[in-house]
C-alpha cells in the first residue's frame, strides 16, 4: 500500500512517480519482503485504480518493472462527467459528479494534462499491457469508464476480465463487515491473483 503524495499539494504526475518508485523499490527488495519479483501484481481502487492503470503504462514506457497483472477496482480513467453512469448517479450515494469534478481539478496540474494517457489511462494505447481484472459497481458514477476501459483492453489484445457488482456503490469493496458482495469481490480478486501468479 503506497503512501504516495496527495493532491492538491502534489499534482499529476507526482503521485504516479511515487507509485513507480515504490514499485521499483518493492522489486529490488522482494527477497527481503518474502515476495517473488517475477509475480508482481498492482492493484488500486478509485483514484488508486487510476494510478495502478497508469503505472502499467509507465512501466511499459520505461521498460521497468515487469508487471504480471493489474487489478482495477472501479478505476477513475477519464475526465469525462457526461457518461450515462455519471448522469444516473450524479448525486451518489457516497461519490457524486461534483466531487469527481473537484478531484480532477485538484489532481491535474494544468489544462494541458487533459488527454495525457498517464493522467487519463482510458485514452491510452493499451497494447502490450499486463492481464487485467476490472471491477465495477452498478450505482457508481465511474461504472461506465471502467466498462469502457475493459472493452478497450480486450480490443488491444490484453487478457481482461470485467465483473460488475450490480447493486453496489462506489467504495463498496471496503465494506466487508456489512456487505456480502464486498467479501465476494475480495475473494474473487484473491482468486484472480492466485490464477495469475500460481500462488
């Protein structure tokens, strides 16, 4: 779990660079951590899903580190507030359209960052990326961009699974004490990690 610097004090690309540096550190110290550097999987939810997806793009660009899989949980992948899921869920629950506008305004350092695939992974060339799992929630403003990203990954020849938890809201996966669906989602992700790494 990477303690990357947060916006608005640290704006794009600083949080992403922190994630890249932490990942390189983890690979370098894998033996000390009791890990296998050749079975590296990155994961994140919401803004963390954005960073995990962008990290795979940055690792491809810089040819390091090698990433075996990516788990993207209701990721924020586009600065586009007019999708059907944004409009249908504009008032939440938990996450609103106005909140997402605020988040993007405080993450991007300048208007020129709009369209940068490392900021908006949903716009990237996705060829050659590691296998992916994309989780979406039915009552989430970000639902459609997660579905769209999964479709674009498949179109680019990436092995991808997309699973929607239809009755769930943004952030549900952290509600394991209250929601059976959250526990099922975590079990599903753990199984996908085992499948990818032979663990």
